[in-house]
C-alpha cells in the first residue's frame, strides 16, 4: 500500500509538471541539408515525446553514425558489440554491460572504422524537467548527476550481468509503451523508471566510474580538443593545418574519418549548440551571435534554423512558454 501511495504521488506530480501539449522540436531539414550537414542537428525523442523514451535494439552490420548531441539526458546501456566511445575531448574503451550517463549538450558517439557486425544496446532518454520530478522533492537528480560529473562529458559504470539484464527489461517495457500517453500509461511507466534510477543511484554509490583511455588517433584528438576550446574564434582549414603542421587535405580526410563530420560542419554545430544554451539567458540575439563566434548575424540565423528547424527567436519563445507553464503548475 505504501509503494502504491508513493507511485500515485510521483505520477501526479511528474505528469502535471511535464505533460505538455507542445510537441518536441525535431529535425525538419530537407534531405539535401541533412547530407550537407552530415546528419547534425539536435536529436529529438521519437513518437512525439518530450519527457522520456526507452529503447532496446540489436543492429547487424551497423554503419557509422558519428558524433551528435541531445538537449536531454541519455542513459545508455552498452550490452555488446561496440568498442570505442567518445565524449567531448575524451575517449573510452567500452566493455559489455556498461552504463553510460551523458548529460545534455555534450558531443558523443561510437567510434569504429567500418561497420559493427552485431551491436546490442538499450537506452533511456529523459528530459531535465522530467528527471527533476522523479526524486519527488526528496532528491534533485539533475543536481546529483551534475555533482558526480564534475564537468565531465559522461559517467561510465560496469554492471553485473544480472543488473544489466534487469535494466534491459525495464527499457524494453518502456519502449513497448512509447506510443501510449494516457495518465494510466504514465503511471505504469513509473513502476519501471523508479527501479531503473534506483539501480543507477546504487551503482554510483558503490563503484567508481571508468577513466578515459588513449585516443585512437592522437593527432586528430588534439585537433578535436583544440576546436572544442577555440570554436568561437575565427577558425579555418588553413589556420588549423598550419597549427598542427599537416596539409589541408590530410586534415580534412583524417578529421572526417575520426568523427565522421567535416571540420566546417563541426565548428558550426558547436556554435549553434552554444547559442541554444545562451538563449536561456536574458541577452539579445545579436549578443548571442557575437558570443558564439558567428560574426555575421544573418549567418547565425541561417545556421541555427538549418540545424534546429526553428529560428532563435522562435526557440526562445517556445522556451519561455514552457517555463511559464511549468512555473504556473508549481504554484
């Protein structure tokens, strides 16, 4: 009876705060834009969701996708098949049954040369707003993860076979329910979300996270780190090739092979990511354009809309409407 009461309370709170009539913004680029931008763009959750989404799948001969990022948390369970995983400036060697926690706005992706013969994984996407409700006022999960991360791009933990199997079953069930939106469906999902996060918190208390490994390509890793630290500055292929003592053609080819995106697209993407974060602040669009390294305001508007599907002002209006609604519900 006690568990039922707690679940009822959690459901009412989280559903009222996070159930929104506004669909998540997705990638609405044309096919030609998607090719030119190497499938960059802010990944949205599937099935019209903006709160959480579970997934489980096995891919055979999976082609390389490349670095990407989300504006929500990803709790990625690597079951088997992958090996190298990059997040921002760090590289990690994946093992079977590892849990990877990636916060919003951090570049990440698997690294491999050709295809993955058999890749098995599961994940939970969860918005920061929804995640903040799961603690039922007793614990602030986004704050807890932030304290554990300490500025890092991810946390990686080893799970036992039994624990990994348990997490997989929770995520499979959430995946099966992904197209269901009724209050009863949200309530049922909490019975899988709560034990999943209990496992995560217990794991974080019991073991230390994995440390980064040496990069697959030390020189391109240096280039990636340099761009991550200087992308708001005027960067060109010529200046980068001179900085690292290699030809423009070698830089272009090796960087594309390393993260599966061109130097130019990666720089633009990092600037748009920063701009989206700056839109949370009370500063003008012109200032955001300058702070993010665009220089030309029209280039900022064009790049932002091409990557996100909406203009900066439209995104800010959506953000303010969402914040107002959430504040009203809190009252």
